[in-house]
């Protein structure tokens, strides 16, 4: 599945190069070059040492691009700004902007870009680009069916059809990837019929809370639950890594999932221990084994924080925005067939929803959770992916050890305007260059 996801995402890069106008082809990625020394002379030495050409190495620096949404006091997008109106800072140091574009209503009206290298060969490209394409938006629909309840399958498909109908427009390019047994990996396409056909194969396959309670537990928590989360995160990380190759485009990942919790059913498991050991809760709280187990549970929660942090860093480095959607919508209460403590169910619901909120907020997006008005959220996603500025620079900080960088975008002389953009990114390690 991860190999298919890589193939899906690398197709985006080739498509943008092959199908875009010439100025767009020059805006995908600026790369450094290395010059090699001249070959040594084969002549026999005559007693005089000839100087050799020194080895010249140019430092490779990645183009750092960020999309910026600027709104006025009424929340309306401001489309009359110029390059001179923007200032971008990295760790408090003002950077020299080398790329600037205005995308309004899905159309590019202003562009100032740096020259780039040619595209690689051997990548899959969709057969044809519609003649009425003026947007060039890129959407990846990521369906984590390993964390979607089977009973939510009809509702999940309904949401996906809403995405196809209301969010995706003519000329948009989109793909669909699942993490589990649905086994869907729709390559990038413009054809909604292909996408609609793939949607019909989506089926939820999440563990129920009763199944989590009965599954085997290790020192890292529920074994099967952790395995499923690992598969989902690895697949998503591969997608985000490949999205780094696209520059000067707002990259949106529509993320359908019911969220994550690495330490569920704390009270239920404790009550079962009390009953099994024929003791009281007060005595069990003093048991050394229980104390150690509680410490392990805290580490499991820390593991989830680490996983979410890693995903958001990967997304920010790729300048990709995550829009998590919880198909459960507004949850009224616990299912009658879930034999777990009500407090555990509340904690599980809160934790899973919070994990989705974090993924959205930390990538300059937002999550649609605990609500049934999906139309409103999809409309907002449509606006944010249609109206924005794209700015880019080469970092002035050559220190490869300073990997975590803070970003800030300011509007000069317009204090009434509010810019929204990613606030940080992580540079690649020297081994990844």
C-alpha cells in the first residue's frame, strides 16, 4: 500500500510539469548543482608542477514555500496585495522572497518565480488535462478505514460523494488512498466517474471498544490497535514525504478517520482487575504491578503525542494542509452493545476527537468533528484552497543542525489584515539531501 501511495504522489510532480504553462514548470523546485574538477593531464611531468582546478561545491538549499491566506476584519479574502506588501521571517530573521503568486478563485493572476530543474522521466501522468482547467488544485483523499467503524460505512460513502460533488471542480486533480481492507488506491485523475466508482468500495473496518477490551495487551497497550495506527501513520508519512516535490501549490489532504487513542479503557481494565483479583480498588491502587502498569499507560499516551507531532512536522515540511473529517459527526451517546464503562467511553471519544483537531490545527487547516454540518466545512475547505498567496524563499541560515525553524508572515502597513500561514517547518537532515 505504501509503494502504491508513493507512485500516486510522484505522479503529481510530473503532471504539474508536463501540463502547466512554462512559468509554472519553472516554479516546482530550485536545486543546487555541483561542478567537478577538470581531469588531470596525461602528459609526463617535465619538472614543473601544474596547478589543478580546485573542487567547487555549491551548497544545496531547498526552496521553502508557504501558502498565506489574508483576510480583512470581515473575514473576506484580500486579493489586491503585491509582493512588496509581504515580509517573511525565519526564526526572526527577514528572508528574501524569490517566489510570489496570487491564486484567486482557483486561477493564478500574479506569478514571480525562480528557475528550476527539469522534471524527471519515468513518472506516470494522467492522459489528458481538461481544456477548461484553470485551477490546477491537488487533493489527496486519505481514508483511514482501519479507524472507521463498519457501521459508519454508509455515512462515510455519503461524505465522500459530497466531496466529489461539492469540493472537487472541473480541472482539479485528485486521488484516493485507503489504509486497510478496502484496498483502494485510485491514481491521480480528473475523472469523477472513476473516483465515484472507488468510493463504492470503501468499507470501515475499525475495532470496536469491546474488541479492544478483549484483544491482547502488551507493554505498549493493545497490540492490534497499535499495529493499525502504525500502518495508518506510515502510509500517511509516505504520502507527505512525496508531496515535498510539489512547489507553489496548496496541497490539501482530506483525512477521513475516527481518530486515535493509545490508552483506552483505563477504568474498564481496572475494574476487571479488581474483580479478577477479588480485592478492593483501594488495595489494588497500592499494588506495585498496578502502579507500574499505570506508568506504562502514561508512556502510551506520550507515544501518541510523538506520532502526531511527527506527522504535523512532515506536513509542514511539505507545506501540506490536513483537513481531518470524523464521519461519526455529532455523537449523542454510547452504543448499547459497547460493554465498557461510560467514563471510558467519554475519555475515548474526547481523545480520538482531540487527535484529529491537533492534526488540523498544527498544519494550518481545521478538523470537522462533533458536528453533522459537513457541507459548511467542505465549503470552507473549497475557499481556503481557491484563494491564497504563495510565497517562497531560500533560507539564510546554513546551519544543518538547526532543523526546527519558526516562520512568520507579516503584511506591511496593513494592521487590519490577518495573514494565516504555517508557523514552522523542519528542514531535511543532511543524509536526506
